[in-house]
């Protein structure tokens, strides 16, 4: 069974189970880097906000043997659980004063998100774009966000620069930077102590949430201390939208070596939706600023 037929069958079973009081709607969502996902929503006429359940993972489970009826039951259970906490009064979103303390920013690829950026206020930064989102403050819906569009910006009588100032304050305050060595990170994940000198002293820069942490580049104060410690500029390798890697720019390797490293990580270790860039950056110690390495 191909994916399109799977979706049709899921819709048919859900409509039969839920009855005419509900609409079973298939929703196509474009995520970061143009990644398209297919979701399904169970909607009553009075619903203005509703959860979307993505189907790609469920399709993989069906190919492994799980029946349509069983998957439909799981979708209904998920819908019922999420609906209890998804009954949001969105009137507050019209008032900038009510939302401004929960506006944050993140970094995404400019080239891979041109269609999305056409309707999203943003600020270009090297080959990337700074975009804005509202983070829901809810324990049950932790991590849920609302992308800020041009419609929101006009409704609030704001512009990209004012959103940047607001998001910058919030992001730095509530998502402070986190800088750890790769050795510390591996030891923390594995519980195994690593002995000996580092052949490649590498650090991970993210934020305390480890979510959209590459944006910590925009407000990091620890990069200067690390550069001073090494006595040279820092190479910045984009690992994903959630973190970047830092290492001394000591010219022991050609930049092509690091470009190949970034390409390999993006190809084998990072999901298409989480790729930040295929480029390289440098923290210029003398100027205390980040620049893109073009050559």
C-alpha cells in the first residue's frame, strides 16, 4: 500500500468512527528547509484550534505490520488527550502586550526557506535568517510554538527590527547560552570518563533548552573567553538548528576538511528538517564578531 492510499484508508476509518459531528481533515504542513509532512486533524465545527497528528511515522509502522484499525484507534486516543489541553482562547494573541514576553528567535537556512520567509518577518544574517516564534507556556504542551507571520506583525503594528529586539531580550534571558566541551558532552551522555589529550579540542554551543540553540551565536558572551583561551579565532561549524561546534582556527587543517565534515554530518546525522547550513563561520577574536568563511 502506498502512502496516498494509506491516508485515504485512515480518513475513511476515522470518519466512520467519529461520525458526522466531526470533519476528518488532511493537512499538508511545510516545515523547516521545505520538508513537507502530512497530518490529520479531527475537527468539530466550533473548533478554532486543533491538534495535528502527523502520519509519516504511522505509515512506517503500518508497513511493519500494524493494522489500519489499530492506528486509527491510536490517532483518536491522541486526539482526545491533546484536545483536553488544546482548547486555547486565542483572543490574547491579538494584543502585543500579552505575547511580547514569550517571543523568541531562531536561525534557519535562508536559501532552503525562501517560500516560508516570503510570509515571515525575518532578518538576514550571513547565509541564514533570524525568524521569530511564540512559545506556549504550558506544561502539557511543552515545546509547542506558533510561527510569527507578517499578518501577526501588522496586527501588532511591529516590524522585523522591533521583533528582533524583543526576541533578543527574551531569548538571552530565558534560553541562556550553554558552552560545553565535546569531551564533557560525551562523558555526560555515556557516563564514561575519557582520558588523554584532545586531538581536536571541540566545544558545543547551544542553549540551556538545547532547542534552536544555534541562535546562541547571536548573543554568546563565552565565545570571546574561549577564543582568548586558545589565543586565536574560532571556527564555527553548523551542527544543526539546535547547536554549533566551536574549535580553534589554528590553520592545522584546510577549510575544505571542515566543509567535508559539515557535509557528512548533515548527510548522515541530521534530519532534513534540522539542517542549519553547509557553510563555515569564524569568530573573529580581534573584532569580536562572527563572519562567514566564503573561500
